[in-house]
C-alpha cells in the first residue's frame, strides 16, 4: 500500500470519525434540548402551581374577610335592634313609673291600697311585731289604716293582731321631683321588717312595678316584637 492509499484511507477514517462525532454531537444537542424543554415545562408548571396556590390562598383570605365583615355587620345590626328593643321596653317602664306618681294623689284609693299593702306584708312576714317605714308625706294615711290592717291580718292568719311600730326616724325617700331627678325616690307604698331586721318585705309601688315588669317581660316583648326573647 503506497502513501496515496494510506492517505486516502486516513482521510476516509477521519471523515467517518468526524461524521460519527457530528451525529453524536447532534444527538447530544437534541437530547439536551429535550431535557431543557422538559425541565422548562416542569419549572413553568411549578410556577403555575405556585401562582394558583397563592391565588387560592388569597381568595380564601378574601372570602374569610368578607364572612367576618358580614358577621360583624350582622352582629352590629342585631345589637342595634336589641338596643332599640331595650330602649322601648325601658321607656314603657319609665312611663309606667311616672303613672305610679298619680296613685297617691287620690287619697281615698291610695288609703285602701296602703292597707292592702300592709296586710300583704304582714302575711308574708308572719311576725308578732314588725317595723314599718313609709314616706313622710304618707305618715298620716298609714297611721290611719294600721288598726284595720292589723285586724284584717289577724282574721286571715287566725292569730292575734301584731304590733306595728312606725319608724319616725327614717322615712322612705319622697316622690321624684325636678330638684332631685337623679336621687333616690319612692312613689309610695310601705316597707315592713321583722324587729331584728333580718326579714324585710319591700312593698313600695316601685318594687311592685319591678316585680310585675320582670314577671311580664317575656309577654311584653312578645307583644311588642312578635317573639319571646331568650
């Protein structure tokens, strides 16, 4: 084999090696491109997933915030309604309290009422001797009905007439006035207690109103608002 043949054979081998190298390089390039595209797609999908998750998180936050705001507004509205209802009920009680002031103006009616209140108090206490307090303005009327009240109690309870000691040192507060609008007041009635002060029966008109109002409050609310408050 001469030099020309050897050279030719070498060139063929070089071309083969170069072609093989080019094919291998092309394969590597194609494979790298595919891997890059796959990785890029994975990265894009991962970012899309993160964005979706972030959007869903923020959407949930917005939804929760809306629910909280709605709940707060609803509670505020309920509180306003309840406050308005309480204000109306309070105004009714205040109006009734003002009406009590007129009870003592009719001495004939008030005198009979005082006797009934004293008898009722005696029946509750069931004591042989009691202490009685009243308003200073009512002292004359109260003293005028004590005997008849004691006799009525004795007959109903089948006991001896009790001793009733009228307190001339401490009186119940007077009726409210413009000068003492915020001080203690009493619209009328009596307070009886045992001699030792351990048992007290508060039978003032204001106390009676409180008792009746508490007892009738569910009915009042149902009548005013169409439902019984819890």
